[in-house]
């Protein structure tokens, strides 16, 4: 238990270092974006490549996880729409963009990478493949057309989704490594040796990025909506985690990975999309940052409860 808490505490420590160096001006306001780009386009892809390379074969299970990621998002889009009935178009957009979607690559994956075997990382990645289709453009394409004050009235445009996914290095690596693994094609050991140091650095880079970009502004007028959105996500997290762990007929490692993912924070892109739909981007950002704090605590508790160390 002490070892687990120390590992989880090391993640929190790096987040706090990021917050501290930004606050004292040791780095500029653009540092968070720079680290984010480096993490998403370099260390995260390296982590995905090395993790997938340790998997000998791919089962239908991993394909089903992508569908599961899609379905989890769709359910919470509907929940967000129901919870915001009667509100302005911007408010409805905020709920429907903030309630679904998980920050997996930059938050959940480092925990999975640290505490679970390679199959857990692969399971998280395949779930995130479905999740990414929605949170990187799919949800926005729908919500912007659905909400009365949406910025885009053309309806669901698959081109928006494909355009965003084609620019995501991590998503392209997901697809490439999955295909290679399906055909039992493995990268040379020399390549994996070259990428391993960067892969091992991914968790630290992700936590540092979170700290550098962390901004929590809890205005009194924000709290009603923030609490409501977070409560909706927490209820769904417990339901989804229980379903994944006790109902799904997958291997234990896969079910453990899904439980960790279930308690992940809001998508980092949701506040920007909220603003594009005439919603309150500041309120969505505050909810997003608070969801990170909650997720750190909850995932640590999940690791303790599941006996993962």
C-alpha cells in the first residue's frame, strides 16, 4: 500500500511542480502548450509503440473496446442533453461536451502504463480510439448542429471528425500498431530500444503538462453547473466501472484498465469546443480542472481497492 501511494504521490508531485514553476514565472505561459505538443506527438506515441509491441496477438476483445468507447460517449451526450433541457444553447452545448469524453492519453494512460501490464495499455488505447473519434470532433460536430446557438448549422459532418483524427499522431499510431499486431508484425528490438527512454518519460511529461496548464477559477456563479456536471460524471463513472469489472467477460487486466479509465477527467478539448458553441468556456475550463483533482484521488483509491501496486 505504501509503495502504491508513493507512486501515485510521485504523479501528484510532478503536477504540483508544473503549477509551481508556472506561478513563480520560471516558465512562460506558453510552456504548457509546448510540453503538451511534445507529449502528444513524441513521448505518447513512443509509449504506445513499445506497449503494443509487447502484445503477441490481438483478439476481438480489443476491437469491441473501441465500440465501447464510442457507446460510453454517446450515452453521456444524451445524459448531458437531458440534464440541460430548457437551458440556452450555449449551456446545453457545455453539458453535452463536458459530460462525455475522457482525457485518456494525457492522464489515464500514465497510470495504466505505470501500474498494469502491456495488455492494460493496449486496452486503454483501443477504448481511447473510440473515445477519440467523439472527443476530437465527433461530439462537437453533432452538438454544434443540435444546440440552438451552435456555431455550425450544417449538421453532423464526418469530414470534421476525419480531419481532426488524421492530424492526431497518437490516433494514427493506435491504428498502425493495431494493424501490425493483428498481422503479427513486430518492430525490431533495436527500434524498441531506441524508443524506450522516451516511452518511459511519457508519464512524467503528461503530469508536467497537466500542472503547467492547470487553471482553477471557481467563481460562485460557476458552482451550480460545475457541481451538476461533475456529479453526473461521477454517477456514470461508478455505473460504468461496475459494469466493466463485474459484467464484461474480459481478462482481469483489461477490466482493471477500464475501471481506471472510467474515473478519468473530462476531455481537455471540451472547454474550447464549448466556446465555439457559444457556451461559457471559463466555466467549462474550471469544471475540467476540478475533474482532474477528483480523478487523481479516485484513481488512487481504485488502485488500492483493486490491489494494484
